[in-house]
C-alpha cells in the first residue's frame, strides 16, 4: 500500500516475507482500500521488521497478544512518540503463525 500511495496509483510491487502476514501482498486493482487510504492517511511511517518484532514483544510483556499488522501500527507509534501528543493505536488481531511465534520468543 505504501508504494501504491507513493505512486498515486495501484502498482505491482515485489512481496517480501514479513511479520505482518495479514498485510503482505499487493493491492487488488479496483479495491476500495486504495482510494480510502488516499483520503484518510495524512502521514506514512515505514517500520522495519525489527521494530515490528520489538513492538510485539513489548506488547506481550503487557499481556497483549498482537499479530504483526497490529505490531506495525504500534511500532510506528513508538517511533513517532516524541512528535505526537495524543494518539490511539487500534491493535486488533491475534493471529500469528507458528513461524512468527518462534520469533517472538
């Protein structure tokens, strides 16, 4: 989605392995998601796999079980914490594959 938003249109972009399994893959042509994101997103933050992992581990210490997509949102908020005065992170979803679970340990 990030690359599509940067390009201003839906484009093909190579998929890479990620802890954020539910956000992997391209944006389908004709998807309403792209136009919605264009309207409501005013700033974009790209986080690393390590930042996602650390956010997920931090959440686990608090007793939360997050999947990678929620880890992305939390990692972005953590990175940008000094810039923002108030925020809400919607951290829903606890579906992690066995491979991701191993990395969380």
